[in-house]
C-alpha cells in the first residue's frame, strides 16, 4: 500500500488497528467530527465502535434520527505513524446496555504516512547525555531524521529530568560497525510514567558517514 492510494481489500484482509484505538468519525447530517473508540470487529463483516459523546444541544434536539441503518460515516484514525481513512455505512445503533455503533467493514481504505521518512523498529543499546549527565537506554526505532529512545528506571537510578526542546547527545554502536557513532539532537516529545520514559528525538547534526551507516542499517532490516 502506498501513501494516498486507496487499497481495495481482498478476502480475509485484516485492517491495521487495535482494540482501544481512538477514532475520529463524521456522521452524515451531524455537524463536525467526533472522537470515539474502536471496540472490535468481525472480519469482513462489521466494526464495533462506541457512540461518540455528542454535545448536549444535539442530544436535546434529537440525534437518534441521524443514526439510522445505511447512513454514511467517515472514519479516520492514526496507527503507527500513518493516517488511515475510509467511507462506510451504519448497520445499527445500539442504545442498551451500552451505546455502540455497528458499521460496515470497509471495502477500501486510504493510507497517508505522517512521517517524511519511515522509521524502522529496532533495539539498539545506546547512551544519551542530557545536561551533562549520561543515561543508558535503548533506541526503539530510527530513521535518518530522528529516533525514539527509551530510558528505564532502576533501583540506583531515577529517570532524568527532561523537557521538550532540550539538547541531547546520543552515542551507540550499529551492527557491523566497530566504531561508536555520535549524534546531537533535540527532544521533540516525551512520554513517561514511574517506570520508564520514551523520548522522541530529532537529529540536528549528522556526519555524512553516520548518515550512510543509518541508511545501510535501515536497508538491512526492512
């Protein structure tokens, strides 16, 4: 499947989506887009999603008459760095015991990659230097423009204090290369809990040699 091209599903083609993923839907006749959650599916038959929480004024004016079998629905969602979208129709609105929508399994789906360069999943031990303090961790994915880096808490080591736009230095060994590689970057996003922290890092300065090493590494693991 290529970016921006509609893919027509054949028999037994499962979509790229997981239970609990957030969706954005548009229902014909109801203004605006609304967030909801993917509940499950019957392959090639139907999707089950939560009914969105519509604004109070829409519920007062009456919304059930818009949730009729056959009404058109547009679905969009993000999965692993790509936006997926498809057109479908409502099979049935269920109001008890839970408010759910059954929609037709899509016959075609469109995909757009959000990243200018696709990242490759990996598991590379590395060391970062933030505010003159070095911390070991793991590179979870990488491309020529950046990576995701995971730091885990330990008994004798707390998670470092990191903020968005902090400067960062990263060094690691790539398979097949004896020399340690170093690159500077900037923290673009942070996800953390009490046990681990994942940093989205944008590379700022990279040698031609490192650029070629990363490109070669990506080509070997695709």
